[in-house]
C-alpha cells in the first residue's frame, strides 16, 4: 500500500518537474534581474530546513523574499508553491520510508487531507479568515498547554502508537479532512496535524510522514498551473528549490536522530509559534476591516 502511495506521488512530482524545468530552460536567457542566485539559494536552504522540522515554509519564505526584495508581491503565491513542491515531496518520501507507521492510518489521513482540500476549496475559502485564524490559534494554544502539562508530568499526554483503529481512526480522518480544507483558507496544516496526532495518543514522529505527505499530494498540481500561467518568479523558484533540497536532507537526518523527549518539546514550540502567528494575522485582518 505504501509503495502505491509513493508511486502516485512520484508520478505527480515527475509531471511537475518536467513542466517546471522545461519552462525554466525556455526562459533561461530572460530571467528576473531583481534577485540573485546566492540569496534565493540561501532562502531555500533555511526555509526548507525548518520546514522539515515542522515549522512550515510559506510564511518564512514570504518574509525573507520580501525582506530581501527578491520577488514581486503578485508573484508570491506561484513562487511559494512552485519553489517548495519538490522539497516537500522529498520530505514526504524520506519520512514515509524511514518512519514506520500503520499503512492504513497513513493512507486514510493522506486521502482525507487531499479530498478535504479539493472539496473544501469552495466552502472554507468563503469563511471569514479572521474568525478561522482566531479559532485555530486558540485551539492550538490549548493543545500546546495540554502537551506541555504532559511533558511536565502534570497530566497524561501523548503516546507511542504508530497507528489507529475504530473511533480514533475516524476522528483522525475527519480531522485531517478539515485540515486539508483549511489549507484553502491559508491555514497551515503542519502544527494542527501535529496536535491532532499527539492528542490521539500517537507518537510525535508519525506526524512527519502524515503532514508532509498530505501537503506533497496537494502541491504538484497547483504548481503546474502557476507555471503554465507564468505566475511565478523563475529564478527565485529554481534557487529556492535547489537550496531547499539540500536543507531537507540535512534536517531529515537531524530529526531522525533526535531523542523523543526533545522532539516532543520541538512539537510544543512549533504549535506555540504557529498559534502566535495566527493571532497576529487575525489582528491585522481586524485592523484592515475596521
């Protein structure tokens, strides 16, 4: 079953890579002049290194691209998707193969996230972004506090399960379906997925193949569309891709060797960071609407 999942993912990624590289070669003599290879390679390495640790790559990449003035705002969506597609797929391949977990649980959650993103695109995207961000931030703060309490032995927390069944599997599938749908509203999947996995009593390690696999199935198709519509910064996208691949391999080795106690604290830190980011975004939305 896992081999089938990786096979389908490989075909989707190969399709994107062919389109992406062919487009770059076609325009290699007419690349953007407002950015440099050194800066975009650095951005790719840093953002995908931390993406592999579960931080997420879109927000840091946006901040660095804008801070270093490496692309135009109108090209950001396409650049973000195209530049991180291959690194994210590599993350998914690495963690799906090196971290053992129940195939039924993994495939069910990947399918749920993919279907959720497809079905929810027209629904969730119409919800008030500020409310979605606020609710998600509060939920993540509560989850992180519960996880911290478990780490401090104030209450039972987490677990070492690598698969689910019965009611817990149903909750996991429904939860990942919702998280996939929320991606269409700009809510990152990584931290909420970590929280879902932890609260269902699973090992924090299995969050990595689940969350990265979920995103990996969504990105190639969207990125092909951006490339064909020429809605991306080609130099930035290619540079971030190359730097990101290097960052992924280094970070994946570190994560694989991290002691579980350190990994649990890393998960807590990621969730707190994401919750704070969401509250900040919600606050900005409020300022704009009022």
